[in-house]
C-alpha cells in the first residue's frame, strides 16, 4: 500500500515539476511487477508487494515470477483503482516517445486500466462471502475469495478510502466496463462502481446509525469506531481512541462522488460526513491516524483532484 501512495505522490510532483516525470515513470514501471497477470490469464490481480507469493527459485539468475493458478494473497485495503488508471494514463503520456512506441505506451495504459477493473472483479467476489457486509471489506484474502481472511482491524477500512477516490475521479466515465449498467451481478441493474459506493453510503449514513444511535444532537457518524468488524457488527468501542481517522475519514470518502443512493445521500449528509472527518483529524495517535487524516481531508475538501485531469505546469 505504501508503494501506491508513493507512486501517486510522484505523479503529482511530476505534473507540478516536470523534471520529476522520469522518476515517476521509473517507479510505475517497476510497480508493474506487483500485479499478478499470470493467475488466470484474464485479470490483473494487484498483490501485497513486489515478491509476495512469487516463486524465486531461479533468483538471482532470473526474476521471481507468478505461477499460473496459484491463488496468491490480496489485501483489499491496499488497492486504489483510481490511482491505477492514473498510472496508466501517466505512462502513456510521459514515457519517452523516442524510445517507446505509441503501441507500447498504450499497452501500459491498458495494463493499469485492467488492474483497476480487476479490483471491482474482486469486490464482486467479496459479495459472495456471507460473513462480510456488502458495504464493507476485509483486510486479507485470496484471489478467488478476496475477503476470506481478517487479521488487523485497523487495516481493512482503507478500502473505503481507495474506492471512494475512484468513485469521485472516474465514477462518471461511461466508457469503463465497471461503469456499465448491470455489471454488478449482486446489485443489478447497477454498475460495479455505483453499487459499491452506494452500499457504503447507505450503510454508514442509515444502517449503522439505526443500530448504533448517536447521542442526542450528535452527528450521525459519531459512533463509527475502530471496533467495527467487516460483518458490520460493533462492540467494545472506545469512543475516544476508537473514533479515529482510519475508521471515520476513510468511510466518509464514499460521500464525495455524485452517486447518491437513489437520493438518500443528501447534501446535509455530505456536510455531516465532512464535519465528522474534521473532528477526528486533530487528535489521537499522532502518526497513522494523523497521516490518514491529512490524506482524506485533502480529498474530502476538494484538494486531491485527479492529477491527469489538471493542466500540467508549462
């Protein structure tokens, strides 16, 4: 997950300061080794790292490699489909045209677009796991069952942030397969992106507060807690340290896009989402909580736009 955050930072830097473009290109090309396109020859499954679940018996004479049919580990909190599409667009635009043909540059764009699409294929597979609420995710899993394991509760909520950004950046792109009506088998006739974003919106704005009523006059999101489990249950919540940026702010990222849960996601709910995220970002553990708070507040306040939709500095 750190690799993708470094990568998007390099892309932003390169769009602002063109002298960093080659650094971003180099990083993104190296990151392609973290995507398993050998498992079934169809999808591009992002993995948890550059050698994770690879076979390295030929190393150092040959690189480590993925074995077809080997169901490697995945972590749904790590994968930002919006970033993946940006990576592909950036490579197509910034790889040196004197060295790389137009077809080669386009192939890298297609590679990362397919990786983004694969994230939604894995989201669809998670819906099949009855122990996971359809609005939520787990941290760990495997290719065929991406939400079949759960280890660290602070970890999985990052998936809300990753998907929320994508819904805002690419949710209106009707050319994407994952944006085609009916592409979600579990939320027909919705598209896959819409289905997941609206499931998150409905859970956090309506279902969760109905089961965990806030104190009178408090924000509807004020009871969200790190004790929330992927099945939607919550118990033993610490309302101080447990109400933090990596559980509140990441959830609020679902409320930025134009999707509105059939009108149930109102402007007032969006305002509450931003207010609650603001309230969590200046307290608690001073490291992970604050770093996620900064990231998410940039996005929630409109200051984390798609870098490939901005005009680069001349």
